C-alpha cells in the first residue's frame, strides 16, 4: 500500500517497493526559493527515518523540472532570498543519506541544474534542456555546481557549460554524462522509478554504507563551495551587468554587458 504526505509545495508518495516519489509542485516552471528547498530537505530527512524508504525519485509537476530562482519575477514572486539562507537549506539535501534519482523533463536551468546535480543519478528525455546560464545573467553559479558539475562531466566540459551558459539537450547531456539514462518523454517516470527500485532492492545498509564511502568529504566540499558561491553572488548581484542580464532575460533579448 502506498502512503502520501505533503511538505509545503512538495508531495511525497512511498510505494510498497520502498521507493519514494518526491514531487515539486510549483508548475509550470517550478522555481525554487529557500522555503521550497527546506521542504525538500524536510521530506528527504523524514524518508530516511526507519526502513519504509530506500531510494527517492525527485521529480516535478508541470512543463519543466526546475528553472532555478525566479530573478525575472515571472512567477509573481521574484527571488529575494539571501544566497546564504537558500544554500543553508540546500546543504541538507547533500547530507541526507538516501540515494536520489532525478527525473528531468523540460528545463533544468541555473539553480535547477544545481538541484538535479545534487541527485545521484539523472534520467532525462531527449527534449530536456540543461543550462548553467549564470554568466548570461551576469551572475556567479551556485548550488554547489563548483563541486558537482566537474565531478559529473569533467573539468573542461564544466568550464564550457559555466562560461558559455549554453543549453544542452538530452542527447548531448547523455554523451557528457550529465544524464545517466535517456528515454522517451512518455517513459520518463517509469524509467526513473525502475532505476530507483533496482537500488531499493539492494541491501539497504550496504547501499547507505557504499554511498557514504563514495561521497566521503562531499558534504564539506559542498558547504565550502556554497559559502564561496554565495559571497560571489552577493557581490555580483549589485553590478550593472546583473541588472542588464535580468532585464534581457525578461525581455527575451541578448544582453549587452559593460563589465561593471
């Protein structure tokens, strides 16, 4: 029998196979803020208690997996969180002990890319789009991408994605290692669940132990990276280039940066 819970804008369903579906419910773009990341972390931590859950599928309701923070205010609630408060909650996601499979539909952009890179695995459709678009906003990347992105795709590919901010579709993401499974859009929920269920069928103490070994030092590296990223973001948030980047995004045009 499945159980259902809610953590703010995050819905949780745990099936009899001990796989939890953790769904962000802010469609269509699923912009995040500190409150949403806190809800995700609360869900992860609650699921880690006891043995009712052994693996998590992180997914989103609507068109896109996550478009990051809403700098343009298109959701009606523009981003106002201090980076330190947001990343304080994000650090809890990395500390949680259960393996996570992200099911990525539509866009995983900016901080949304950081969120999906916090997962152990990513399953995506060919139509998915991944982008570390921070430099195109006149901004520094965040959500520990300094640590996670090079570990996933390699240093040179990470530099390419961070410097250019270009979009990467599903097929290229698969070739880079940015997604681990590429499936038809209609098969995405099933494929992500099947991967999580395969993990959940392994011995749970062994999985947690192996995961802890393979991620040794990750939490500390992530915390240090996010502290630095937050400071850089706070500094660049006050520049004319950042204001121009946000305006250009809202107006759907190419930004004209002046370097100040």
